[in-house]
C-alpha cells in the first residue's frame, strides 16, 4: 500500500504543512468569532460584501477566507489520516479506506467562492430546521469513514501533528456532517426516476439519428450589429476579463492562452520508401514472425473427427441406447456382457436424459476364460486377430528397415506469403520511416544547441534551418502549423490520431522549449516549436480591443442569425422537402448531411457496457458530416462545429421528417435541423429497454438532472432565508 499512496507530497513537506495548519488554526480560532460578529453587526453593504441573508447575517471576503481555510483544515486532516492508515492495511482491507479517499477527493474538488458559500448556507439552514451533530455521531462518522481502522491513539496523534485544537476540529467535522445530511436529503429526492425519464435517458445513448443540417453563421450578420459605445465595451470586458478564451464555449473570456507555431515530420512511408523494401527483407520478416502474426485463424466451433481405436467404431457423440431386453445383436449374434455402473460413475449430458457411463480405469485381476455356455473353457479358443497389436518378428526372419516417415508439412498452419506480402511491406516501410526520423532530429538538435549556446553568450543566434529538402531525402515530408492556440492546433492534420492529439494538448499545457526536437510517445513523429507567444491576461480593453469589439458584435448579431434560421425552418416545414432541394441557390445557407449520431456517447466504437466498466466519462456525441470519419469531425466538418447540448436536444426530439432550430454550443452558428433517419427503430428500442441495466444509461441524464435539481433546491433555501448576492462570486475568484 505504501507504494500506491497518492498523498506522499504531504509527508515530504510535513514540516511546512504543520506550520501552515498551526498558524491557520490559531487565526481561524481566534478571529472567527470576531469576524462573524462583525458580519452580523453591519447593516449596510461594504466593498467586500458578497451576499446577505435575513436569517444568518452577511458574507464578505473575510468570512469567505475563513471558510476556505476551514475547508483546507479538514482536507489536510483527512489526508493525514489516510497517509497514516494506508501503509498499515492488508491487501484484503484496501476497500475499507475507499470512503476516506473519496472524501479527500471531494474536498479537492469543492473549490470556488460560490461552492463555499453554498456549503455555509446549507449548514446554517440545517441547524435552523433542527439537524444536529453530537460527539457520538462524529465518532460514528469517523469510524465509518476509516473502515473502523481509526484508533483513539491515532486520532490524538493526528490532532497533535496537525496543530488543530480538538474543539475546533469537532466543530468543523460537525459542520461537515450537517452539510452531508442536507445533501443526502436532496439526493433522496433525486433517487426516484420515472419510467418516462428513464426511457429518455436510454434513447440518448442508444438512438442514432441522421439529419440534414443547414448552417446560418452569426458572422454573416456582423455588419448589421452596429458599433458599440465605450461603456458597452468596458462592461463586457469587466464581465469576461478573468475568463479564459475558448472557441467552443458560450462563456468564452478574454484571457488569451499561449500560442505556438511548430513543424513536424510524421513517419509516414512514401512510395519511394515502400519501393525500397526488398523481397528478401519481406521473406525474412515472414519467417521470423509467422508464428506470432500470420497463423491461420482456427474456428473454435470445428470438432475434430477422432480415428477408430483398436478397430472399433469411430467416436460418435450420439449415445447408443441398448435394444429391448431379449433381443439379439445382428453382428454375429454376440450379446455384449452387461455390467452395472459403479456408484457416481454416471453423468447426464443432455436434456433428453441419455446417460454416458464413465468407468474408472483400474487394474483388475484377469477373469477366468469361459465358454459360450458359461462353463470354464478347457479347450483353447481360436485367437481373434487384433490389428492394434503388433507381433515382434521371429528370430530367423529377416528384419527390414521401416520406410522413412514423410516430414509433416506445417505450411498449412500459416497464411501464404503472397497473401500478407503487402502488409509486411507496409510494416517494414514504417520501420524505415521511423528510422529516418533520427537524422532529422539530429539536425534540429544541432540547431537547438547552437541557438542556446549563442543566446547564453549574448551572441547572434543562428537562423532556423529549412529542413524541407533534407526530409525529402529521407523519404519524408516536413509540415508546418502556423501560430495559434491549442484550439487551432487540434484541427491540424497532425492531431488526427488520439496519441498525437493528447501529445499536443500536453505540450501546450506544460510549456515547450523553442527548437527542442521532441518525439511522440509512439515514435511516430518528430516535432519542434518554432515560435511562442505567451498567454495574455489583459488589464484593460485596450489590450484586446479588437477581440472585445468582435465579441460584442457577435452577441448582437446572434438573434439575427436565429431569426433567419427560424424563417428557413418555417419554409422547410411548408415545403416538406429535403433541405438541399429547398435551399438550393441560397448562398448564405450551407446544407450538409450527417452520419448517424447519438446524443450521448462514451466515444467512437465503445459499447456502453465497456464504458461503464472502465468508468469512462459519458459525454456529448460527435456529429460527423457525410463522409467524415469518426473522430475527425473537428478537423473535417465544413458546417457543423461544436454542436453542444441544445443542438443534441433539438435533434433528438425530432421524428423523421420533422424540422427544428438550435444554436451550436458557442452560439456562433444557428442550425436548421431536419431528421432523416432513426436507428434502431422505436419498436426495437422499446423491446430492449426493459431488459437493459439502468446503470448502463443513467449517466446519460442523471448528472444534468441533479445539477438542475440542486439549483432549484438551493434557490428555494435562498428564498426561505432571504439570501441575496451583492456581487457575483466569480468576481471575487478572479481577484484572487
């Protein structure tokens, strides 16, 4: 267990964290009463005030800081317990710490001022309506959380090591219990799901839709949006300046992420490399890999025909029933000797009740020979030839050599070489292409080292070499991706494969070094950054004015695009014809057809059972235009971009032939959607629905239902307690 402890960082920095906990505990323990008194005693709203309530006073920046500190105290206390218990448990006790690990993880995820204030409000409301947490309930809670492994000695040690006073810790755990009791009462209201809701969730995951989609871009109406006043730009900037830019979000902000330009060479064999693979290389590869890669598939349902043993009848799986008593066999009228089976030596092999008798092999004393009438045989009986027995040659007979055995031809086990020659050629060509990456990497590494050497000495840095021709000499092609954000990079040809896509995303996130040659984990490509523009966190509108103006105009133009889409939808409903036919000749409308898509998906080609077992996140499905391969929609789609929940909800609600209108997720395009197909049919889905485990499709809607339900529930509590926001919590978080 010690080797798998996820909280080793705490132990390595234990002295630092203990100091932080001690100081934090003293500050919160001494100042909290004064802060709360100050909060409840002031009637007006100050610059630090965030919210106010009729029943519980106000919440300001100082009280939020205390709440944040309290959460950190509990998080670190539970981390300490986990770290202390994890190395001591046995393998069969690992599950006992699962709840404690989940509790720590939940504390890590509960971040942000709004979440803290919601938790505070739930605790205050819980006390108001009569919930309570005493010492006995706290002990029971800690015992259940640690699987009963927490001893009194370890608990005392945890208090001493964290420096948190016992009374304060008891108060914080009591608050956590009240919060959990309130939240569990909410979850109980969500546990009952109607059959109609389950049917909806089931269809979200299992119903595939095809559609015609007509795109109406918002940009087409920018010119009609007018020009913004300075006050309007400043207001929009203040609302969005602390949010990151994201072209796939309707809540995109003005913090511009890092931009990169890069070059890459993919180990993709050219025709020249393919032609360079010789027949001798192919033959050698085939001989070395045929056992592992080129065996013929064996049909597991094929049953071999067993040869006869000792001249007997060949094996037959059909049981042979004995004839009626008193009947005689036709073959030489010999009636086989009957023998009763020993106990436990029978086995029923089929539903018809037929028995196959398995007689245990055991050495027995040979029976005395008897005659046909049952008496002892005095005369020697004629010996029956046994073809299974071979007589040794007499001493005076000449011994002849046996004919040489013909060697077994094993070639029938493998696919013939002509059948797999093309496959082997591709493999060998890929290996050569990957080897050709090395000299290109070396060229770039030479430049990288020279660049850094001159830069450190204050000398003029060497010019970036053009490796286009050099790459061609290796049988490869050099590609370039212009300066852009990660959102631009993932649309490049380089990111078609998942491995390369994840590599680029990680590169943008971690921060690369210019000109340093990098190789993808699968060895399929070499890449280097040629230009870096650091992220921009604007301080004023002037820093990103063009960006702010464009966003303001897009917001103003969006209703115009939606109105145009609704007019087109009305026209389509009246005509009841394919959209491509109705809108032919309209330059401002682009019509495309889609491949089948579902509202929710675990990913292309992943069965819901596999997704559930592997705990994959269930996300929104991918909408590919006709002819676009799964996984390539973001790169190859011409009209449909980031469809989002609204698009999927409208499309999934349409019967075949019906038309609807929806924005995409960032609200940059309004779409007219006409359903053209639905598979499987509703009758087939309805037959599958009752027998499908709800766990396979609950994720398709449960999270959204709980989020919507929680918002409604917390809104009701706010109304009952007179809660009002003075300033948005996101504003405070941005300042931090």
